C-alpha cells in the first residue's frame, strides 16, 4: 500500500495527530520530526517518541525545505492554514499510497480494521478535493435518528439535555432524507448515526440496512455510549464491512460496554472504544446573541463546523445549529441551513464558502483551544431554555 517516493527523503512534519498520521509515521523510510495539530490540547502528546507541536511552535521550527504531509480528512482547512502560515511544500498523505494496494489491504484486513477505515476515509476525500472538479463529495453526514438518550449529560454538544418529549425519527423519514440527499451527491463517504443514543430507536437495524445498501455511501458509523448491547439476530448485518462502531466509554454509566465490545470483537465487527474526548462547554444555548463579528471568529476557529448534520430535510453545518433550530431555541433564520432540495452548486457553496451562520451568535463556541470540562455529568430533568415561535 505504501509507495516509497523521493519526497520521503526530506524531513517530514505530519499535519494531524490521528490514526492515519500515526500509521504514516510508522512506515519504513519516513523521517517524521513532529506531528502538527490545530488542536492545542494535543500539544505535547507523543506517539512512538514523536511529539505533537502546535502551529506557532511549527512556524518557528520548520525549515523551508521540510515537507508537510497532510493526514487529516478535512484537507481544505489545513491547506488554508499552510498557505497562510508556512512557506513549505505540502503533500496529501494519499500521494504516498497506491489505491489498488489500499483496497487489497482493506479486503485482506492486513491492517487493523479501524486503521483501514481511517486511511480509506482520508484517501477518498483527499482524492475528491484535489481532483478539482465540480463533483459534490461529502466526508460525513450526521444523521440524527433519535432525540432519546439512555444518558442525560447536561453538557451534551448535541443538545439532547434540552428535549422535554424526545422522539425517534421514523425509518420512512430517514429514507426520504437520504434518497433526496444522494441525488445531489457524487459521494457520501460515511453516514454517522447519532442522537441521543441511536439504539434508543428500535428501527436502527433497518436504518443500517438501508444505508449500507446505497452504493454512494461507503460507511455507516454508529456512535453509541455503550449502554445497549447489539441483538444477536442482527450480527450478520453488522458484519458488513461498511459498518463501524464508535463507542464512548463513560465508565460506570456505560453499563453494557464490556458486553458490547465482546460481541463486536467476537463477531469481527469494526469498532473503536475510547474515553470521552475533548468535552468543552459547548452544550449551552445563549439567551443573548454574540455580535456578528464575534460569531465569525467563533466559526473560523470552530472544530465542529464540518460536522454536517441532516434534520427535517435540511442540511446544517453542525449539530448545534440543527438541534437549536429543531428545538426552536434560537430565532429562525434560513441562513442556518440549506434545503436538501437545493441545487448541488448551492449546497457546495454552503458547505465550502460561508464564513459563519446565524446560529453561531447563540453558541458558546467550540474552538480547539476551548477549556476542557468534566464529561457526562448527569441531569435529572431537561434543562429549561427560551423558546421562539
């Protein structure tokens, strides 16, 4: 899968301290000096003795003839940073990967399955962006299939703590949304099933089947809190290589997480189990709006502005916008979303060329340098909020 090219002889800085970047640093002949990451909370972390530095540290350290290799999926955001802050050659990690060998490795499971999943996502989206055509390809879409959750985290960034009478989303509505969306797209790499807790929706297995049967969708990722185990009758469905589980381990709150992991491991279902990552105070709905200039700054620094979320046949830039609109907790503004029925050109413009959405004025912010908070503190009752007609 890995191609030894002449560029590899340079000192390399890998942009992105994620699964794909870590994999690349392990390849023979790669002389990695440091990882660079926009998320300052990763500064000082290490992998195999290679340390993570932030952008400011990198600017003072990197020589002009060093090579920056981009390993994160959202390559468009990183290119903007490199062009503004560095005078270096950059290459996509896909430059060093033979796509035929990548597919062989995925088929033969030569790497850890989650590594294969990460590399494929990076390759598909880098290839789509760098091809520089008018195709409309989306890395991931968060599909909220329920407002219900088996936990009630008071700081949930998806705003589940505000729903007083949570409901499930019908399979028919999911089908309608996806059918309309896929007509507009050339590729949707992954659909991420979220909530709430996706397994609170009894239709989840039918939803998964519907998704994996779509050729334009490469992966179906289930985000779960480990409170519900999978049903044995549906194991063959979940063994489909398109299905991936992302399990957040909330300790004693994730009461069935060990049983769930055992079931997935035993049946060779792709999954990743991890502790809560980088919780910030972004689960608030502000009663008084920020100024537009401040909201634009929040959007520019936001780590969630590419968490494309679909709800009520609308496409939103983030879960906060989707759920605050759904809750009617902010003034209605059509600039917060784009209708699925819109032309691909208009959808592409909304996803790539805007500098903020009005929902940002009511968001507490979700920047990479936001202070961390204690995750998963529970609330017994839904949190009150101002509701707009």
